[in-house]
């Protein structure tokens, strides 16, 4: 079963793509120097937004930098790492040795980290491929996975297999069994599944890179901040990914601050990302590094790396807000680097839940929805405008 938020998000992303085509056609007929008008009902409030609407040249610099320096490089990195991962898997398929298994595990780790970068950009081309929806629904359903392996009836595009595919399935296969090498040598179906799954993920990564390159000019032309524009779509989709996949899946679910229908649950360390790798290593260093990669990519999106970023737009409108956001990124990264587990130190906190990391991640949602959106006249597409 899927959470209502997952179904809603998939439907909304499809509608956003359709909106882009309409908006680009409108822009092509109008002046390239003025952003698209925002209808009164779509505005954040009734205030005059003349001073908070960036001029076209700032939009152009921002969008060119986002696609050329942030999105496409993330796609390229993911494609490169998936290609290397597939090469290691093919070598292991040809010779099932411990040395080759170790190389497969290294390839998995590098690809999983690269995935965290492109997954944040779950809009337009990434959303169209359902990359996030198909690749990282954790925890894996181990019984379902073993059924698909035994029957050799797997379909990596089917919603019926969402909980038995992607990186969580690979995490279980590569790190879950007590005898890692024997797991594959004792049953050739498992090796066949591994090869097929990594081939699928690698093919998706290659297609995604082609799609983003093909979409580059549309992304840049689609200026303004109206709903469906590149800026509006990027900000809304990125912070929604942050809410659902960082705040909730990576942090909230394991510590019990998020649960079904947004209700609190029990503390459950089995819900952490890459749980089998953590058990294999005897620590959560890799799990924490996956979360860190997601945070760093949102930071990269915000700052624009070495080019024009959202921070540059905010600095000319409200330097204090820019400073707050910079500080919040550093706080989250510091929180991640200072702990040994996602759950934190519950004994020192005197609470069954260590909420410091969760609260720090949530504060970024508030800063985006309450400050960035308002200063750039971007509509919060979940219609809440409250930084929930």
C-alpha cells in the first residue's frame, strides 16, 4: 500500500510537467525580459511584489547554473557510478569470487551515494522516469523479494514490486545474508536477479541523463516564478522530497516521530536506510552518509555551487534570511557528523526519542516555505503556506 502523500505527489508531478509546456508557449509569445504574471489568487498575499520579483537576467543566470552546474552533473555522476556498478556485477556474474563480491559492494555504495544527489531533483525529467518512486522505497519486504527471486517473475516497473526492488533490495542481497558469497553461489536465481536489477537501474540512469540534456533549453526558457515555472517547480518539488524522503523516511520513521497517516509511531531502528549494510558494518556510518549526501545536495541547489544560486537572490532581498538558511544547513550537517546513529543518544536526551535532528530538518522546511517562497513570490503548491 502507498501512503496518500505518495499517490498525491505522483499525480501532481505529472500535472506539473503538462503545465510547463503551456507556460513555455506563453513565454515564447511574450517579452523575454518580464516574468510571467501571477494571478491575484495565486499570490502569497495582497502585498505589492514588484520589489521581490527578480529581473529576467537573474532568472536566466540562476536557471542556466541550476541545469548546467547542479542537475546535469548530478545526473552524470549517477550514470557514471551506475555504469561502474554494473561492470562490477557483470564481472561477479562471470566469476563469483569474494574479491568480485567486494567490488560489487563498493559499486553499490558509490551508486547509492550518487543516487542521493539526483533523487533530490525529483521533478520534470526525473519525475517522469519515476526514478525515486522505483529506486528507494525502504525498508525492503524481504519475503516478497525472495518470492520474486524464486519465481523469476520480477518486473522492476511494476508498482507491485516497489517494496522489493531498487537499492533496498540490493542492500538486503549484498549485506543481509550471513554467508554473502554463498547466498549467490547456492542459488543461481539470486545472481540472475542481481544482474537484471542493476541492468535496469543502470539503463534508467543513462536514459535520465539523456532526458535532462534534451530538456535543458526548456528548463531555461521556462522562467518566472508562476506555478509550473522551472523555479517554482524546482523549489516545490525539492522541498517536498525533503519532507517525505529526508524528514520522514530517513529520520522521522526510525525515531518514531512520523508514521502512517502522519501519526507518531514507535522507535524502530529497523526502518533506517541501508539497514543491512549497517548491521554488516556494526555501525550506521553509511546510513548517516546517505542522509548527509541529501542535505549537501539541497545546500548545493540553494547556493548554486560556485555560480548563481537562490542565496544570491535572497541576499539582495533579505540578508538575514540568507544567513539563517546558511546556518541551518551547517546545523543539520553538524548534527549528522556528531552522532553515531540516526536515533541519536536517547539516554542523554532523557527521552525515548532524540528529536534534535528531526527538528533541524523540519526547520529547513519552514525557512523554504515561509521565507524563500515569500521573498521570491513562489506559490506553495501544497496550498498550506505554513511550513508544516
